[in-house]
C-alpha cells in the first residue's frame, strides 16, 4: 500500500457519516475536531485560572474563597466559549442545538432546581462575604461555628460537637444571626432576685464587684449592673459582662452565676425564692375547716300561734 492509498483510507474514515443534527452531517472528523477544541479550551482555562489566582494573591485578595469563586466562574465561561466555538467549527448551529435540547433542558432544570438554588446561594455567600468560615451563627435556635462553605452546602459544628450540613439556600433566605459579622463582642447576662428587706445599695456594690471579677470577660467593656424589676417575691437585679468569644458564652455565664452566688452569700444577702402566703377568713393559718355543730333542741325557734 502506497502513501497515497493510506491517506485516502484515512480520509475515507474521517469522512464517515455518524449521524445528523439539524441537517448537518456529523462525521468522524467533526467529532475529532470537536474533542480537540474542547481539550485545548480546558487547558487554556486551567492556565487562565492559574494566572488569575497568582495576580489576585499578589494583589492582596482578602480570602481564598473569593479567589476560588473568580477562578470557577472563569473556568465555566472559557469552557462554554470553547464548546460554542467547537460546535460552530464542525458546522453545527447553536440555535439548532438549543432547539433540540430545549425539552431536555427544561426537564433537567426541574430535576436540579434545589441544587441550582443552593449553588446560586453559595455564589452569593462567596460574593457578599456576610458569612465566612469560623463565623459563629445562630440558625434555627442553634448556635453553630462555620467550618467550610461549599458551592452547594455549608459544613458547621454545634456546641455539642456535632457536624451538620446546611444547604446554602437556608443561610441566604432565612434570618441568620452572625455574632462575628463585624466584631466578636458578645453580651452575657444573668439575673438574680434578692429579698425586699435587703440593702439595695449594698446589693449593687456586691454585684458590681462579682461581675468585675469574672476572669473570662473582656476588659474592653465594664460590667453593667441594674435593677431589673420588682417581682412578686423578690427585687430582680441584672448583671452583664462581655466576652470576645461568643462560642464560650455558656461557660462565661456559668462563671458569672457562680461569682454572684458566692458574693451574695458572703455578704449575707438573701437570694429570694417564690413564697406564697395563704390567708383564711377566720384568721387561721391553715388546716381543715371546722366541723358543723349539731343544732340544739332547746334552741329558740318559731312558736305556734295561739
């Protein structure tokens, strides 16, 4: 076999018709060209991502999540552009492809609705940076620490040391308390009731000293002590301290409660508890009601006429 015969055989194989799309014959050569263009596009996308990543790092980009988001967006953009060029190169109109795949696209869209919703929510989280890794949040009455934000879901850990997976759409669409959004100051509050017969000036002084002695409170803010309300059985006082780590707030609250307990005990101030006084109409303090006395036979009564 001569070189001419070999080239003609290869040409015949490349021109072999495989199928037809929108009136365009798809041959082996068309498929090979499409695959080569997609591979080259993928390689170019990786190169662009690497270059952009280095530029952002040297430019002082704040967070790796932002860099990853930009790189991922560029990857999809370059890849879609390469696929479009590849289709046009082999003679397939994009309009024809879109028309042929419209029904399939609608079905896939409904099937992947929740996944796409969570993906878009992940992009919003990366872009806005209102929730970041290591942030401490309150979601659905549960305090959590964010460990990793993914494109579909966020991994977090609770105070019970349990890892939970939260769909990103929940963080975007629901009300979320971020205790570390702009600063990490967190207020710890405790209440205690004292007897109405207590010296209130002394109570204020003792509570202020107790709150100031809590070791794990931040020294950036002074404790706050105030008379909270007049209760049914006690005068209720409140004491507040602040901590720089909201995650340890339960432990700081325990320290504050213990400090208040021992300080009031040491000062001889009574910590009041609910009391109920029962009063009876006859003045007795309690006991069963008196038994009825039998009526006397000699008791006066109505007399017959005449």
